[in-house]
DNA sequence: CGGAAACTTGATCGAATTCAAATAAGGTGG
DNA sequence: CCACCTTATTTGAATTCGATCAAGTTTCCG
C-alpha cells in the first residue's frame, strides 16, 4: 500500500540494495515474530500481509503489489509483527535492513518517505476496520475490488493483464467472510455483469455498480 | 495507545505547550477532514477516535485515555483523517501543532518517540482488524476488555475507580456489533460473574475467564 | 415529579456459516 | 493424450449468530 519508494538502485553509492530475486507462488516470505533481516520491494507479482491465530483463523491485512515495500514498518521493528505470503510468483529487489536503517538516520528525505508510507498504511488499516465492522458482505467485496483497481492503476504495471490473481479464500480472509459465502456474492456480481471471473483471476467490468454499493462509507477508492 | 510522551511541560524552553484545558463529556474534539491546528495530551478522562459514514454508521478505531496523545499521526497530516469525541469530561494539555512539527525536525529523540507511537497504533489497528474479521461477539468483547484493562493499568491512573466509563453503544461501535447484542453478551458475562456493570461503568472481575474466551488469536492483552 | 437517556427483553427476521457433496480445472506421470 | 489426483469452486440444506423492531424498564437529573 502507499506509493513506491524512490529508486534505491540508482543511488550513487549503492547503499542497501543487495540484488534481485524470484520467489515462488504461495511461499511464506515472513513469519510473525521472526527477526527482521532483509526487506523486499516487489517488482512484479502479488503478495499479502496477514495475522494467523493458533487455531488457524487467518486475517489478511493488506495486499502487496508492484512498487510496494514489504514492509515499511519492519524497518523500525526488531521482529515482524505479521506474516507475509506470495500469491503469484514474485520478482523482488532485496535490501539489507541494517543499511536501510542507517540510511534512515542519515538521509532526512528517505526517512520522511518511509514514515509517510507507514502512515498511509495505518490509515488504510483504519478504513479496513470500518469495512469489517460496519459493512455487509457485498459491500466489503465491492470496496475491496474498488481499492485494488485503484491501487493497481497507480502501480500501473504491464497493461493487458487486468486481473486480480486472488482465490476466493484470499478474498474471504481479507473481508472476514467464508470462502463459501464469497463464492455466492461473486456469483451475484457475475450474473449482473459486474465482474468476470475465470480461474486465472478476477476482472472488474462495472466499477460504477461497485461504487453504488460501496456508497456511504469513507473513501472506498 | 502506546506509551506516554515525554513530559513536555518540564522542558527548559517550553516549546509547544500552550496550557491546560477541560473538555466536557460527549463533545466532538476533532472532525474528520478538518485542518489540524492543535494537539492534546489527555491528563484525565476517556475519549475515542472514530470514522463516520454518511449514512450514520460509525466505527470506533481506538479509545484514548490518560497519557495518550490525540493523535500522533496528526502531527504529520494537513487534516485529520478521523474524528475524536470525549467520553467522560476530559482534562488535557494543549500543544501548538506548528511548534510540535518544528520540534520533530530539530529533536531527533522526540521524532523517534512520535514515530514509535504511530507504529504502535498501526499495529493495534491490525490486531483489531483480526478481531472484527475473525472473532465472534463474545470474543470481541472479551478482547476489548482485556486490552482496556491492560492499557489502563499501564496508564496507572488514580486507583479505586477501576471502571470503564463506556456505554453499550460505544462498545458496539468499537466491536462492530449492535447495542442490543452487546447488552445480551454483557448480560451473559454478568450472570457468570465475569464483569460488574452498574450505570457508572463496567468493571472486570474475572480476567481469567475473558482470557479463556479470547484464546487462540494474536495478543489479546 | 417528569422526562430524557441508557439499558433490557421478547419476538421475528435475515445474513452468513456450517456441513456435505458434487463439479470443474489443472497438473502429472504413464 | 488420457487416467488420476489435487486444488478450487459451486451448490444445497440446515443452522446459528447477530440484527432488527418494538415495547418495556431503570436510572439519572433537573
């Protein structure tokens, strides 16, 4: 979530950049409580941050995509306070956490950038809180789609592939619903021509309809 | 949320402190989208941050009490991105926002303090997100009580009055339930001797029971 | 004493979950 | 290329949790 970081790689004295890497789909990248060692910036693909309870209940906090840092707040923390998993296969840039911290101390502007991303993330969490607390199932999904569509547009990304590579279980864990119920709501969307949805992913066709549903709450997109 | 700020008033050249003030109960302190002018540190009493939809739906984001800054993230923002209301009557210290921003620029340590409070708030929002997405009514209330009990203990506060001055509607807006349903859950708690609950407020008697209910999820207290 | 605000209670409704089974789509190795 | 296995999705029936609606209480406070 939030805008992309300034392009570290082009810096004169390459400070923290450690190279590129590819991560397979559906891999756990960070596990909650693990010490923070390196950070990634996503070049391509999708991932998500989540909390996991002992009994297996899972809540997705946010989705991550091209341009996103995984995860800004980890710069300041000893240990991760959430887990991260890749959705599709992931192209990332790897950064050394200690160097990044050093850069925070020395580079005023960089520090500001990171701070501002963290704040945006916090605000996003608060919007999500409203959705889970006060919206019904179709509204939650509508808002999620609107947000993702807007967010993906900003990250621009290679055109054409206008699809969210999300499974119904992902949507369920993000919206606080069950996979079965997500299936039913998506079906109703599909029947109205609001989304298209083969097994490769989900595509929004009728943003206007989604906006109408999502109306009333704070900034849905 | 988070630890108290260092005591501004005792600073040599009183920088941003503008005096004390009392705010009546159930007053709106900030309204979303208003420009940020001054910040308050609560000396006494309770308040809450919330989001409000056009249609009146409301979601409480967090409760604020003695020692809390209202609100750290506003230091960095042009405008408030949430509203704040007092619960009880409120004793506050008033700070000038411009001076605080200046202090952030000049005082490394202070800046760090503020940042760390913001991060704690963000993490708290994420824990709450799990609760709304993945917990049932009694669990949500149990966790809220545990959190408040822990939080209030840290703020220490004048002893004796071990009560949360919250109305059922407040609890409902914080947990994503209706007031009526909160009433029923509280009743079941009361019948088991878990809480006491006259019209002055709510008191937790059996933390152990609440912990048992809240089990399984991430850090409930 | 009267009236407003907060809480309780009961009946009914509805949204979403649960359980269980069927179907569809991919991927693999023969 | 097909049989087979795994994973994802659909579907239906029954159930449950929590919402809604509508009166009643209780408490507080002037």
